[in-house]
């Protein structure tokens, strides 16, 4: 089945068009039906420990949901080659390397499917909610891992190898080994997975300690400032589970970025909190499906 619908698709977009949206994360998977931003039939479950089981569960869950669905968008929590529609790797779940998620799901569900890295997909969802004057946008998700995506002039910037926005693997200068094989990564310092692994208790408990929280904010600010110097974004949106901290994250992080900007005589980017529930990712997946359906992938 072709992943690109023929050019006969109507130029207008009817309100009743419904898309299936799937978010495959390291710790949980979610699926829903999305129509003009409204989310229905939402369901979520813990991600299985390997790719084969995960795909089987997705198919079994989504088959009853596809009546009237025109296309499906998928967010994948790992490095993903968009042009080839193949997984490069997942840092937390085995067996995804080389998997063409879109082809597998197209055969099983009988509708067009397109997949992208979850940070890119979430960025599409968040960008749809912002004032378009806030461009470029840097979206950063801090959750099980750290991902990022860049939107400039209304377009995702994927890079030559679909690997732009790998902010989680910028070096911060510490001496801890990351899952990617490098030492000192941003993700290794601030992600939920590594906070729990290093301290042997839930990340929320670790960050309840004021000293740990202060260092966590400082590390996030260092990573975001490094990206800001290169990209000069108008706005940075922080999403992922950690954004549920709200003002406990936003206020000190805004102050820290402001200080760095002042020291460098540069204007700081605006800072916003995204959706911590992950539902914006599903909106982004529907946008991705719509673009593919209209031949603009």
C-alpha cells in the first residue's frame, strides 16, 4: 500500500475527517482518534519490553478503532529515519532497529500510516497552539529521556539524516556514560530514567530534595542555552512528563536562562511549558497523518 495518498485528495479539509494517532514511548504507549484537534477513544498501556510485542499490542488495540479513519500518524520514542520510515534505535526498548513501523501497521490496519520521531511529532502539536510569530520554535521533551525538535518558517527541520534536534546528547561536561555510548550527555544528567537509576528512587522523590532540584535546573539551563546560541529560537517549549512540575520548573529555569542571556548580551528565548500528559503528541501525530494524506510529507 502506498504511504502517500493520490493527488485527488480534496483541497479542503472537512471537519469530520478522523485520524488515528499512536505514541510509542519507552515506558508507555498511547492511541486515540483525533478529529480537528479533539481527542476521543484515548487509551494507554505500559510499553512491552520488545518491538514485536509492542506492534502486536498496537494492532490489537487499534483495529477496533479504525472505522471511518482516513490515515494514521505514529510518534516513535527513539532515533528514526523519516525518509526511509525506519527505526534507527530505541534507547530503552529492544528490537526496534530497522523496523518499518509504517509498513507493518499499514498491512495490518489497511490505512495509510506515517511515522516520525516523537519529539518532532510533539513539536507539530505544540506549534499548532502557538502564535505563529513565535518562530523558530525549539521543542524539548524531558521525560524518560530527552528529545528535541526544531520548527522554522512553519517547517520541521529534520536534517540530512533525520537526526537534527538530538539535544539530549549535547555534552554538558560531566563524567557519566550515556546509553548512546558517549560521556557527559544532557539526557544523562536530567532525564527521569537516569535520575531514578542514579539515585535508586523515583525521579519525583529525587527532585523533592532542594539541592538535587537546583542542580537539575542548572543542567537543563546549560543544555538549553547551548542550543539557543546555535538556533536563536523565539520560543522554547518544554514538554514531557517533567513539565508537570509547572512553576517549580518554569520560574527558576526562566531566571537561569535570563542570567545566561544577560552575561552574553543576547536576548533570551521565551519559555513555555507544553502538555505533560502526552496528548499534544497525539494531536501532532494527526497533523503528520493529514500532511501525508495530502501529499506533503
